[in-house]
C-alpha cells in the first residue's frame, strides 16, 4: 500500500536510514516507518526543511523528473546585505559548477523575506554564529530545478555566501508547524493534488 510522508529534516541529519558514523539519520525521528519507505530526492546534511518520504516508485519518478520543473521555495540566510544588483543577477541566471561542468541556472524568483516570515523560522541547534560587524539577511529563492547544492552555489556566485538553508515548500506542499522533526502523513489523492501531480 502506498504511503506518503512530509517531514522537517533538521540541520546536520543525513537523508537516509542506514547508519553512517555518528551522524544523525532519519531513524532519529523515532517513528516506525515501514522498511520500504525512502526519501524522495535529498537535502544536504547541512540543510534543513521539507523532505518527502514514500514507498511509491512511480511517485518518485514523477516528482524528480526534471522535465516537470516543480516549484521549490527555499528560505536562505545569507552573509551580508544583498543589493538590488544581487536580486537582479540571481533572478536572471548565474553560472555554477555542477559535477565539473558549467551550468546556467534557469530564471528564478528572489525576494527579501518580510519580518512576519522570519518570525516563523525555528531556532537552529547549534545556532548560526553571531558576528556583530557582519550583517546577515533572509531571502526567499524560488527555483524550478534542483542541482546539487544549487542554492549555495548561486548565492556564493553572486557574492553572498549561504549561512543557513531551509526548504520551505514544494509546489503547494508545506509543513503546518514548520518545526524540526515534524511528520505529516498524506493520502495519495491529497499529496498528488498539493504537488500538482497526476495520480497514476
């Protein structure tokens, strides 16, 4: 029977169930996922936020197919105070290195997060190191592709390194509480609708 979960993967956790050294894995959620459940795509060890788990292989293919160009929103804390030039440059396209090849990113949307949105961001453990003389800024970056460490590479290419990276949503799928270790189970019809997928 197909099962679907959306979870908030915390900072410094691997997107896998199998152990690897002393690093945290998805088993640390303490939830009895079935043995055939696995993550759809991934979030880096040092990234956090929305991750989908399922045992539905067709669903996995639909969501990860690059032709579908599903919208993904990231909330990104960058070092420094981005200028108008930064937002124009990153929104249009930047050149990044992906597996040894130069990739031109697709146009995207990039805006400052307003204070109400920033207040929704959970505390990180451990927290970002505060530096009095170096400001930081929260932005929203909405992409339609997902290359390896793409967001970090894009902000760095524009002169503003990423300090913290959270995947906020995929299409219309978000987490209601938006807190680390949150788990929400979905039925097939619900998750396909939220992700604008056609049920097979």
